[in-house]
C-alpha cells in the first residue's frame, strides 16, 4: 500500500525544536489507560518490549474543510501521510523490534476509528481526549480552533520508559523510516 496523499513539503512551514520534548527521554509513562480504536483500554506503561507511539495533531474527515490557518501552523499538516507511512512500514517496524505500534491524538475515538478504517491502518489509534496523558507527560501542544492538539512527535518506549523521542518531526511522511532506521541500529536482545 502506498501513501494516499502527496504533499509538497517545501510549501509547508517547518517546525523548530522549541525544547518542549527535551524532558521526555528516560521518563516513565503514567499508569492509566487510553481508549483505543480497537475497543480496548490500553495501559502503555504495562506493555513489555518496545512500543512506538507517534503523536499527531488532528485528522480531518475527507469531506470536511481544514481548520482555518492550518497550513500556516509549523508542523501541523501531514497527519495522513505520517499515518500512511507507519501503516506501510508496520511489518518492518515489528521485525526491527517494535512489539506495539500506536498513533496518539487528542481527538475523540469515533473520529479516530473513521481514520483507521479509511486509511486501512493495521494498528490502533489512542485517544487522549481528556488530555490526562498529555498533561502527565507535559507533551508539547498547541491551540487551534479552540482545541488543544499535540505537536507531532514520536516516542519509542521500552518497558514503560521513554527511550527515544523524535521531535520535531518533519517531514511527517519520513518519520516511520527514521524510526525504523533507529530501531535497526538500537536492537534489544
């Protein structure tokens, strides 16, 4: 399967590293569950092995307009290309040692389920609609259209502890390949 969307990244504002994720490596994940599009509650802190969690801001429905000013927000555009890249690399990520793969946003589970179905994702998306997980980890966020949204980042977690953070992520469609390269050079026994 290939990406469903091609983006000219030269026309999108590039996010800068504002240091908002510099505290995350070595941090233990909070001990509570998030709602998953698979219908299960997932407690990330209890998962054995390596887990890849990519956070994205907001997925729109295909027939809905973009949020006003969305394309001008550095790092905001690219949720679908990022998810499709993780979909396309999911088997390779597992072969390289990722026992689990999740997408994470502050969107409601119904919106996320629509995206899983539409994009044919082979992994669940997690909802932090309450912002409990986001606030517990002090994940970087921004405001748009009255919503608190996650800035794009990816965490590799090992036995509940954040081992590696990719932040900022740009271009989003290359994030999965970057994570795969890191996993291949940092294999666990």
